[in-house]
């Protein structure tokens, strides 16, 4: 008797698992884009495509920056600008956070605060400068106030959104275990609002440098903006580019610092960027 061999089992083809995530963050990846721009700028300057009278080559800008450092002009103006931004952030960030907490935790607070902040959001801070000049003059108080007002809005908007986005199940759990008001704010509200606050900080630090540029162009005797405006008077394109590059680097590294804090503080979250 012949035994027929059983047919081989048909196995379904195994699909390879596709990785849809972007992968691990590239170390110092935020510098790749600026280095690419620098390479393109250098190549275009070396090829003679850029007129040095209107856009100085990178090596000229580096040489000029070295000369400014030797004379101490760059350090003095940089310290003045950083001091204004730091003071503006020190005023605008706590004020925006406080307004967001009051508005986010109280319906009456939201009714009283959210409308005026949204109106301010629709009015560019630069449009308020003539009024601030009339009120505060053209000294340091006006410059710091412009930065603080500009910083306040993104901090408020994103922190408020973070508060409103807290899962209601956490609120119900806090009520079930009998958390008091202080413990509720400390253990539920603040951790829940932290992602929104840090996102607002990323916008705030870049906004601070943006408003600093304009503020320093008005009757300043120090600062990067003053140095650039003085260079415009004398047609020193290389000095203007030094200021622009410096502003860009300050904004880039400020944002990178906030992103680093964000990754450390929110390491418990699993997101696409993790």
C-alpha cells in the first residue's frame, strides 16, 4: 500500500514590518541646515555670483567679526542685547504663565483675560511701539517692555491650550482621591500644562530676538541693532552681516536650549519625535 505524502503546508508570506517612525534624532542635527546654507553662500561667493558690495562673502564676515572682537565692540553690544532679552523674558514669561493659569482654571478668569489677550494677539506688537514711546519714552524701559509684551502672548496661548487639553479623566481621578486645590494644581495642572508651556517658550525666545532688533533701532547707544544701524549709515555691509548672523545664531541656540529642556522634562512621553 502506497502512502501518499501529505502536501506541504502553505504558509502565508510574512510581511516585513515597515518602520513608519522617522528614527532617532540626529545628534546636533539642528546645525546641518545652517551649515548647508553656509556652504551654498561660500560656493556662490567663490564663483563670483554674489556682488561683495551687496553681500560680503563668509570669510570677510568672519574677518570683520574678529576685528570687532579685538576692539571689544562685539562683546559690549552683545552683552547689552542679551541683557535686554533676558529682562524681557523674565517679565513676560511669568506674567503670561500667570494669566494662562488664571484663565485656564477659572471660567470667570477666562472671560476677563482671554478676550483682551486675543485682541493683543491680533494687534502686532510693533504697532504698539508709537504708543509705548509716548508712554515710556525711548529708553531702556520701552525696549524691555516691547520684548515682554511680545513674549507674553505665545506663552499665554500655548500654556492656556495645554491647560484646556488636560484629559478630564485625570480631573475625575483627582476628585475621587480627594486632592485639594493646591495638590490638584501641583500634581495634575502643572504637569499637564508643561508641554504647552515649553512649546510657548520656543516661540517666546525667538520672538524676543525678533522684537529686540526693532527696539534697538530706536535711539539706542548699544546693542547689536545699534551696531547694525551705525554700519548702515557708513555702508558697512560686512558689519551688518555680522549682526544678522549673530541674531540668527542666538535664535537658533536659544530654541535648541528650550528643545533640550523639553526632551528632558517630557522624557516620559512617547511621541513621534522621541
